[in-house]
C-alpha cells in the first residue's frame, strides 16, 4: 500500500514538473524567446527577417532580381503583439497602422508609419509571426535550424 502511494505521489510530482516546464516555454513571449530568423515566401517574393534580442531587426526582401535590405526596430505590445518601425519593407497586401486604424488619435505621426502584427505559437512552442495584411495576415515562419 505504501509503495503504491509513493508511486502515485511521484507520478503527480513528475506531471506537475512537466506541466511547469511546458508552461514556461508556451507562455514566454519575451525578446529572447521571439528573436531569431523568420522567413516569408509567396508569389516570387521572399523576405527574411532577423529579429534581434535588443529590439532591432534586419530585413532582406527579394522580388525577382531586386534585393533590398533594411534595418529598424521592433517592440513587443502586450503578450503576443509586435510593432515594427517605418523601416520595415512592406509586403504585397501589408497594412501599416495608418492603413488599418487611421491617424493616431494622439497625433503621433511616427506611430502612423509603424507596421503591426502578432506572434502565435505552433503547438504552443514554436513562434510564428503574422504581420497585418489584407485580406489575411501575412505569415513569417521561424527558422528552427540555422544552416549556412
């Protein structure tokens, strides 16, 4: 009887520890967890977005023979929201803050040129970036392995 109780308590402690580890990963939307390389590809246009832990980004946009590179800043908004500075290179159908909501009610002209989006986690573990677009959000998938 005592042995069975010990196994039950041990199993409960293990399940609680496993849940705690899963939750700490699934609920983590800080800069360290979201930084990395994200890729978008559709209709002959590719964009590679390097999000850095310090709140800066570098973006490479390839459309046909044109290759453009830009640098800017990004910031988290709430749990999964994100805003990119005006330096973000617009994808076809992408909406800026101004396009989506109209002029900033506080008169902040810089906010009007920001690009918004949000992070979601696939299987609650792997981040995916959706930037605001029309008719649907545009999806950047995080590169899980970096192979050069």
